[in-house]
């Protein structure tokens, strides 16, 4: 897996070569972040020719290891102005890995106003005109149909939706999942970067791919087995997530008083039963949605957390129906009808926007008077307008920071212009440090302190106290950067934090795959080096510690029921990255 | 003039005391910028209780010196996130000075959702409920009428228009001018800060004011006479500006190839005759607008550059009808009808937005497909929608940076999120350095290199060459910071740069006013110290040299007719503030 492909959209040249020596041993986020830091001008405009978009499977992608099918996409973010790694399921990563492609880079920018499709197969990359019928606001579900019909049902697809075509700051990159539906590299507006390069879609056909070679097949199989065992044994990955999906967190966070409600004015709601994972599961089961309850976002997933939500007639509405979306619309925007939320989730996938930033934008817009509180129908209409786009569609598709600006709000829940997700930083202080300091802008996945603060995974740190949070956020950010480089789904963290054999099996798999002899220390060193590269890029782009701060209102407004405030000093926050 | 008044809108307390010792000798921008740097938390949200808004007349305000009636308003800017000094005419500055008020500070923020009027007179400041009829989108012209009827025709008024009430990023603070029309502290969204503090208006009544005491009246009168002579002698302040207003620059910049056209795609237009100062003057003269052609923005102005533009029936439409507005709408947005532009200018004054940021936003929105190119009627409708505000009104009132984001544009002419005004930095390189490096965000007034690059005032530096520009921008920024502290209109710079007696007279007036013995070196030192305080604030707020850059497209797109590009290196740009 050492092919390094560069597609220059200015010249339409494609260059396929060996990966540069300096990237030996790097994959996934380690590769995308180092590449962006090496090659992207930090002060460039994210939508200009100097930005570069890189797709990279992880170290274990393409193997039979459970959960190894995640893809990293990197660039300078149009939403935050920082470096960005956005991580997705789907079928792309494994196909790239099996074809021996370590990375695909899209650089430059066409002068002509015309969209293209990049067709990737064992013969290389061809740049074709995008079919007219998928342009100009065509929804992603329809576009996937058109592209699958044209290129074959088995191809992998990455897509700039309407929002990406229009280069809106919340545009995601949508990926075809194993069933032909949608997964997303959601955060940071990388779909706008794809759109700026006039690439409507990437289509990948792995016919004839040699597949991945294992240096030590026996050792790999043994480790993979031990790894899978850890996943199935752990209560979070073995029971809670498979049964209820991530939406299992509604009741847990509500109980903890850390479920942000009505644009972060409280940490608990009374209507949690209407939107909880238990209710979602019961609804899906009762409606008998196409015979499915849940599925995996990529082949080889054994957690299968992605819920398959049907309408009242049992017909598919949406999947990848995550806790963060249900929280943002259901609790933060007070939309109390799970069907309404499901249709909005589908609409967001269809127009191709980050479900977190846009859903938080909806709640923020409600505070700003742009939408009525709790109105699911009005929200659905607003989301659909992104495909046109109307001025309202542009505002909502601009994301939470833009909504805050045009509504003149003091209470705008963003860090580095990216929306704060589903865990209140006042009541769960560890995650607040992650929001503040991660190079990505507010992002729970980059150091998921909920694990230890709430789920008691990897030990326990009292969520309401400051003690131990700096170390927790720091250690989880380091570990996460490493995990994001393996191609592994981040949820493996629950199992490897609690089960030493699981962690060892992960390292053993990497060693067996490549014939290495890495240790736990090497994994930590990798994580640190990734974070340092990301911070270096951000510093050169103009970010300082002054940007590593939560919105001020968290300092002044106590969050019921605990009435906690955000009370870390700047100096304490800055300790997170003191390593 | 040493009263220092603090109005706390959280507690409704008013404290009037002597100005702190450290502010001795500081006024205008020197005072507002030092105060903001001293007291405003750099990382605070501009619309929160930790921001403070300060109004300060200049060193010479309240005296009989020509051009001394300008007011400085300072705060952290909601538009740029930087420190901001916004400078205005009107009657406020002289009244404050005559009442002995060195500064008025508004701090805190009410919890209740209710607007107030601050009534300032010789008895102090009272906080009154704002009249209901001037709230909820009432235009500034009507609000001025209501307030003048209530408080008397002679009071000075500062006003948050509809945009300020809604806290839009381009909201200005509108001031009553001597005729009861509107002047604005335009740039940087300080009207949104006023609106966030729930102050709809400030009303100042100087009945019984003691007036300004001169330490050396004879010397003052002699100096003031010499100063006035310099102004009337210089061709710019004595002839061009009085005759044609600032719009005289249309033909001059067009000839120079530095008049940005169609969202900065060229530096020259073919329809300059339709919008030039000569045409404006002929139109006004022909229509016989209320018997006026031009007037001063404050009492004591002898330049009288503000044009008094009437409709076809000779009825007043707008005044303060500046080159930058005519340029942005007429050349940059290609609206070729001067009447259309005049009505849009009036509408911007009426809703209370910065005419530069919003007019450039209009041109940018045309590139982004939100408005049709050159359509004055559609633009007028969009501006009026700011008073409602509709989603389109919010976008346009959000300013150029927001328009660029929601339209996914690469070509967004802003620095630090503030719109670049009417002089192309590729063809006039000195002004480009000012845009890039001033602590204010793109602002021509903070170091007006056009003077020397184009008008050959203060010498000549070839606009198309890099040589000499760093020193020019640096020196003008230093001098401007000092002038902005005197209460003097910046246009005096033309005369004092060319006529040594004019400069000496300015220093002599300050010395005679206060009984000092300042020299030219002291003026330079003052200018430098102001800029350093402003940079210190910005650095603590998270700004670095990486923010001192022009939009990337200026580096790649040659600007006809000279086909010049922006070619300063980062290192060269950073030399401007190396002092």
C-alpha cells in the first residue's frame, strides 16, 4: 500500500508514484495531517488553489481486522481555518487499501466553471465530466443512484452534495455505505474544498485489486481474533452500541445533567423518553424497517451501531442516525418528535452537510429568532432550502458560527467557529478541555472524555471536578490521534482502554501487518507527533492559545441541574498541550 | 475637560469622576485605544458584558479650531474581533468637550430585554426607557425626529439603528449632524456593541456647559488662523474637496487604474462619468437641492466636503455621500445610476450600517449570485430588508466576510473580516500595506497612502513599485493615529503633510490649548504608542502576523489596466510594524 496519487485540477494532470519516504509508517490521520502541514500554505484561502485535499486509509484498512474500514480526509478547513482531519465509514477506505493506494491528493483548481468526476481504478485515475443530472442541487441519494447506475453498483463513491457544490462552510463529503446509503466525513466543511476543486464525485472501482499483504499472517489472525473478542466482551461495544446505537447516550447524558438543552441553557430535559436510544430501538423494531435494526458503516464492523430508521410504513428513512444529531435537534432545538428528527437527518445527508454543525445551527437560529423553537417542520424546510440555496438555506448551511453572527448572538456555542457537540462542558469538564484545545475546533471525537467522565471507561474522573481533567483530555487526544491513524473506528477505544489484551492485539495487528515491532510507547509517540504537526500548522495559520477558549457564556451561566460553570483558567487550559 | 463617566448597564449605575492619571494628555483615539487595551478582556465576546464602549472627543474638540469636531468611539469589534476606533463627525464631540467630558464609557449588559436612552447633561447621565416608536426596525431618520421632538432640536444624538438593535456585524453608530441628518461612526460594527448593551440612543444636551478653557488664548487664535490658512491654501482641502466632495476621487482613481471594478476584477471602468464627483456636483447644482451643494459634518468645518444630494425635485435624499460608497456601488457592484446609489446610501444610513462594508458586501453578493450584477433596485430592496430583518437582510448586513462565507467565495475582499475599500492594492501598493497591517482590519483611513501614491501629497512614491511603500504606510499610520487623537478631521493631513506651517500650527494649537510645549517628535511618539497599544490588544485577542495578509487572489489575479499583482512577501509586510 504505497501508491501516492496526485490529481491536479488546474492542469488535469494525474501523477501516480511511490509515497515519499518521510511518510513511511504513516496512514490515516497521521498521514493527512503531516501532509497538510508539509504542503498546504497555512495562510491560504481554504477554497483556493493552494489548499489540498487528501484521502488516506488507515494502517489496518483493507485487512480483515474488525472496525478497520475508516477513512481520513484532510485539508485546511473552510469552516475553522485550522487543519482538519475528518473521518468516515463507507467502502472507500478498504477499496483504496486493497488497491495499494496510500493516499489520493486533489490539488489546484480549474479555471473553467464545470464539475468533474474522478474515476479511480487499477489503471489509474481519469477525470471525466460530471453527469449533468447530478449537478445544481441534486440530492445525494439521487446522485448515488445515478453514479451507481453509470459506474456499477459495487464502486465506492465520495460525493460533494449540493452544499459542497455551493461551497458552504458546513458541506461534508458523503460516502456510499455498504448498503448504498450515506456516511459522511462530516466536520469542517471538506465538501466545500472538494466543490472548490470542481470535483463533484470520486468513484473507486477495486476490480482487480491485489488486496493487502500481511507480513505475518498467522500472528495477524491471532491478534485480530483477540481484538474482536475484546470488542464483543466490553459492555459498550458489545452490548450498548449494538443494541441502541449511539443514541443510547440520550438517557445517560440526561441523567448526568450534561445533555445541553435549548441552546445550552440547561443540562437536562423532561422529554428524553421521546428521543432516547431505547425509544429509537423500540420504534425501529416495532416498525420492522426492511428487516433491519442496525448495521455497520463499513464491511468488517462487528459493533454495528448505525441505526436503520424506517417510517411508519417500515420504509427506510435514514441511517447513521447518531446521538449527536438526535441531541442537537431533539434537546438543543427542542424538536420532540423522533420522526421529524429522522426526516431532518435524511435531508442533511441529502444536501450534504455536517449534521452536528447544522443541527446546532438550527438551535442557535431558534435563539436568534430565525426559526420557531422546537418546530421540526420549519426546520426540515430550512434544511431543504440548502439545495437551492435560499438566503435562509445559506445561513443555516453556513453553520453555527455564521448563524451566531447574523443573529447578533452572544451565546454561540462554537470553538474556532466549529459547533460544540452534545456534551455540556460545564457539567462534564474533561470534554470542555478537548473542545477548547483540539486543533480541530470543537470536536468531541478528538478526545472523548465522556468515556472516563461518564461511562467510567479507562477509569473514572469526576465530571464536575477539575482534578485530573487536563491529563485525561491530553491522554485521550494523544491516543485518539493514534487510533485515527489505524483506520479503526474510534469506538474501539472503549474496549482497548479497559481491556489490556484488546490494546495489545491492536498493536500486534499493526506489527503483523507490516512486519514491525512497535510498542505502546511508539503508539503514544505517534499520537503526540500528529498533534504537534497539527498545532504547527494552526500556529502558522494564525492560531494562538487565545483561540483555545470556550465561548464566554459558559463562564457566567450556571448549567442546571448541577449549576456548574466553566471554571478552568487560561493557564490551566494551556497545560493540555504542554507535552 | 477631565470628566470620566462610566455607565454600567448591568447595574444601571453611573459613576462620574476625574479621568485616571494615566490618561493625562490622551484624547480621541489615543484614549479609546489605550482604554480598550487596559480594560477590555481581549478574548471577550464583543457582544457580551465584558466589552466596553468608549466615546471620546479629541484634544482640540470644543475649541474654535477648524475641523476639530470629530469623535472617537472605541471597543472590541464584533466584525473583526480586533480593537477598533471608529471616527465620526456630528455634534457630539464638541458638546462633550464643552461639557468637560473627557470620556463616556458604557459597560456591562442588562439582563432584561429592553432598550434604553442615555440622557447626558450638566446634571449627569440618566438612564431612561427608549420610546417604543423608535424600536423594532424604525429607521434612523424617523428616530432622529422622534428624539429631537422629545429632547429638543439642539441636543446631540448617537443612535443604534435597526442593524445595531439586531446586533449585525456591520451596524454603525449614527450621529446627528448639524442639519439634523446623519453621520456615522461607520466601521467595525460598534453599533452592534451599543445594541448589545441595550442602549438605543445617547442624547447629549450641553445647556449650561462651561465650554473649553484655553491656556494661552492669544497663541491659540494665531495658530488657529495659520492652520485655517493652510487648509484653504492646499489644493485638495481648499479646492477639490470643497467643490466635488470625496467623490472627486472617482476620475482620479479611474485614471490611475486603481478603481476596483466588478468585485476587484479590474482597476478601471468605462462608465466613470456617470458616477464621478464632477457629475455629482453638476447634478446637485442643476437640481438646486434645498439651495445647498455641500456642508460640513460638524460645526467649524471649513472644507465642507459632504455633498448634499437631492432627488429630481430638489428634495434632500442623502448627504455624506462619499467616494467609497459611490465606488463600491457604482464601480465594484456596477450600479451605473447615481440616483440609485443615492437612495441606497440613504437606506444604509437609515438602517444604520457601515456603507463601505455593506456596499462591498453587495458587490461580493453579486459575484456569489445573491443579487444581479448592477441592479440598483434589487440592492435597495435588500438593504431595506435589514430593518426587518429577512435572511437576505441579515446576510448583507452581516458584511462582506459573511457574504463570502455563505456564497463559498474565494474572492472575498476583506482583511481581518473587514471589507477592503476603494483603492486597489495591486495598483496602489502603499494602501495595500495599510490594509494588511493596520490593527483595524482593512481601512484606508488608518494610513492613507493614496495621498502620496496618487495625489502626490507629502512627496511621491510610485504606486506600482514596492520601493518606499513600507516606510510610507508606517509613517502615515503613525501620523494618522496621532491626528485621530486631536479631534481633527483626517483631511487636514493633506495640508499638514505639504505645508510645514500647517503642521506647526496644529502642534501650536494643542500647546496653547493645554499649556504644553510638545514638539513634532512628541506627536510621532504619541502615534507610535497608540499603534503599539492596539497591536498589544490584538495580540492578546489571538491575532498574529499571519492575519496581516491580503486575500490571496490579489497575488494571482493581475489587475487591468496595469496588470499588477500584489507582490509583497510576508517578511516585507511585517516590516511595516517594525518600529
